[in-house]
C-alpha cells in the first residue's frame, strides 16, 4: 500500500535550496523527527551561517540565528537556560569545523547535552565555493583553483572520528548521507537516536551528513550524488562512531 | 559599620542579589575574582556558572541565555572584552540585554596588569562592528558599583541593550566598607525563546532592517534623554571645571576641594554614565568659565573628545578644553593640583 508522506507541519514554506542540494533532506528529517517525538513545542534550533540560513523563514519552531561558527556556544546557552528542551545546532563544515572549531570541540569536551548536526559538502557553499576543512585532496574550489594541495593545507578533517575518539563519554556520534533512499532512512534513525539521547540526558550528540553541493562543484545533481557515493564516502566512512550506552 | 569587602567579590555578589542566575566567563587579571567567587556562589543560589574556552565563547553562551530571557552577565578585562565584541554586536542586533564588567587594565593588546582608563573609546562607541551602543556605567567606589549593577540590569531589560560596568583594576582589587542589597528575584523576559514557540521568530531573510534601524535610533535617543547620570559640585561660579570618572574622579573631587580651600574657583563634573554622556551636567556651568580639564588614566586622552563635542552642543564651543593624562595608575591629588596650576600659567596647551 502506498504511504502518503506529509510535509511536516513545522515547515511552513518551500525552502529554495539548489536542485540536488542535501540541506533540504536534512531539514526535512529533523522536522519529521521533532514531530514524531512530539517536540514541536519543546525545541530550539540554532541555525548557523551558510546556505542553511535559507531554512529560517520556513521553520516554525523556536529558532535563533547564530553567528558564523558560534553555534555550539550559543546552543550551550540555550540548553543551560532550558535544560528540558531539545536544542539543535545546525551547521556546515565551514561553520563548525573552520571558524567554529573551538566552540565545536569545547561543547563536546564539556559533554554539553545538545545535538550538533553538521552538513559536510566539502566547501563553503554560501560564499561561492571556497576551500573548507573538508575539501578533498585535489578538489578545485575558488580558493584552490589548481586543486587542494594537502601538503600545504593539511588533510580533510574528520570531526566525528576526532570527537568519538577524544571524548568517549559523549552520548552519540554518527555520519550519514542523503544520496540514496536507504541512506536517508538510516540518517533519520541517527538523528532520532541523537534527539532521544539528548532528551534522555545522556550528553552531547553529533551527526555529520555528507551532502552534495552541485552548484559549487560544477556538476549536475546526479553527478554530484555519484561523487558523494564514490570519492567522498571512501574518505568519510558512514556509520556510528559512538553508540548510546544503556542508562 | 559595614563589612570591608573586596571590589570584585562585591560586584559578583551584587549581580547575584540583582537576580542574575547565569554567568559565563574566562579568567583574566584583574577581574578573575569575580568568576572565582561565582564558581561556588551560583551553585548555592541554583544558578548556572560556565567557565568557557575563551571570552568570545562565553559571550556567545550568554547570547543563548539572554535570548532565553534569563538575566545573565559576564566579566573580563580590556583585551578579554575585545574578544567578546563579536557576540556583543550580535546581541545588539538581536536586542538582547546583558551586563558585562570591564575591570580595565591599562594598555594596548595584551596590556598591563595595572589600573587605567584606556578603553573609554571602545566601550562608549559600541565596540564591535555595526551601529549600536551599550549603556556604560562608571562607578567611583565599591558601594556605588553595587548600586549601579542593579540599575544596569534593569536598564538593559528596559531598553533591550547591553550594559557595561566600566571599572578599573584598582576598584576591583581594593577593599571598602559596603552594604549589600536584599536578594531580588526576576522573572524570565516575556516572549523569550524557551522552546514553546510562543512568538513567531523573524528570519534574517525577512527582517525589515530599515524599520529596525529607525526604532533603534529612537530607543537610543530615549536613553540619552532619560538616563544621563553624573555628580557635580561648585560649577556655577567656576573658572575651571575638572571632569573625571571612576577613581580618577575620586581624586579630582579631593583635588577640587583642596584647590577651593586654597582660593581657586574650580568645580568638577564626575560622569557616572559614560554612554549616554552626561551632557546635561555642562548646562549648569558658569557661562564665564575659562576652560574644562579632562583628567584621565591614559596617555592619549579619550574622554576629552566627548567634552569638546558636548561643549559644541551646549553652545560653549569657544571654551578651552585641556587634558591631564596620566598613564597609568590613579593620579594623586597633589599631581592633579600641580598640573592644574601649570594650566593656569599657560604651561600646558589646550587640546581643543
Ligand atoms: C565572521 C564571518 N566570517 C565570514 C562570513 C562569510 N560566510 C558566510 S557563510 C560562510 C561559509 C559557510 O560554509 P558552510 O558552513 O560550510 O555552509 P554551506 O553554505 O556550505 O552549507 C562564510 C565564510 C561570515 N558570515 N561571518
Ligand atoms: S550552493 Fe550548494 S550548499 Fe548552497 S544551496 Fe546550493 S547546492 Fe546547497
């Protein structure tokens, strides 16, 4: 039997991400999880600065617009002031891993009871596709026009691995993707796990999402999905890096 | 007799008594005792205390707390306050109240550990990028600081702006007799973010920033009209008026009293609000006054600019404005008096 998929009621308008962009899927999954957990009137989403800022006119829950990179700190303030509320920090790889790496690491280090969702599209989408901390070796961006030279810029950062190995007491860490239906289902499970861990007071949770940015990669949506499934997934393995513990 | 209390401890306790239950900060001399005190005090009163990874993060943590409608504060010194400016500007953009102590240490960059008044321009002009102001209160004693802390929180809530308690190393470190006010409780700000989505949240994409700018300007004009604070004496017949705030103000009051006894017609204005600048104080001054003298704990002279601007506004633009700058430390009365005499002899040139 066909199942009618309804748009979550907390998304009031269409969001104008580029065709093939992964942000729309992530926003939708977050909204579905909030609704299914009946947290529409008990959630705060703190939106970082990147293309995802485009979601803000549509998301009908308590929301705050962060400074670029400061999401984990601002979310800390929200959580400590509202300890029983679901607090989500939505960020990009530029936002969370470059300008905001201090805040991102420190929130995990404190095992702050928040959920950080980072969308990794291997570049700064909003500002036109500059190199970020997750740009792949040899990838051409507007600030690495000859291809990323890892000898002078370092290797792409693996934030979830770093958090899971450095701070083993955090509640939950996973990396998902949006490029196949099976991945989307799995990602939804990761997000729900993270939210449940937070509502259960288990501590910090982190979900990284591999996401295509066809516009800045100069690819069609299909090509950009293939790139994620191939080269990017090979470097950034999907799965859970820290499992929830029985409490 | 009141108990002797250290400045920084009194500031921290006064903030708690004003109903603040949320502190985030990062240690820096000479303000550190504020957070050391709060590290246990906040727990006693059921509040939140966070030692953040740096000053910027602590201010961003306050952003979340203030957006949640909670009375919150931080403390730092000079270079540490510099790191907070990004968040302070963002809080101004979101109309979020907060209170911050700047226990000033003299100097540029990392600066010194000594007392001074080198952050006047930064603190009175907003401090970060953009087009905003914070209310700036400058106490000259520990009891006055304690009083102004409660006032500052209330003004922040009333006008939805930040308040800086602009004080200096010496006041934070010294001890004075001081009574503490009764404990207050404050409600969370109406309509704040608490997860219940009681109010629609405006998106940065759909904000009407032109309308907001007009409203902000009107709000600032109301602050300027209603919230100027100062102390002054002997200005009606003065030949010279000395102007100084904080501990320099305390020295100036002593110096002016002695100079009066010695036959000099001098008066003083001690600004308590540095922003809004107490322009009204200058309206009561003798129209025949020969000049104004800014006494400051810095090398370049900062507040002297605001005196000159105020004189322009109060139709006294032709008056001479001098600056006695002391970098650094609190100037002694003797030194101020001697330099005043040099001004009367024409040995020190006016700035304006
Ligand atoms: C302090 C500051 N520096 C720089 C910028 C410019 N800026 C806006 S978005 C962005 C990068 C966003 O990249 P990412 O977080 O990866 O999000 P994406 O757009 O790729 O989804 C930058 C550098 C800014 N807004 N603030
Ligand atoms: S530029 Fe990239 S990240 Fe931004 S909306 Fe378009 S596809 Fe998505």
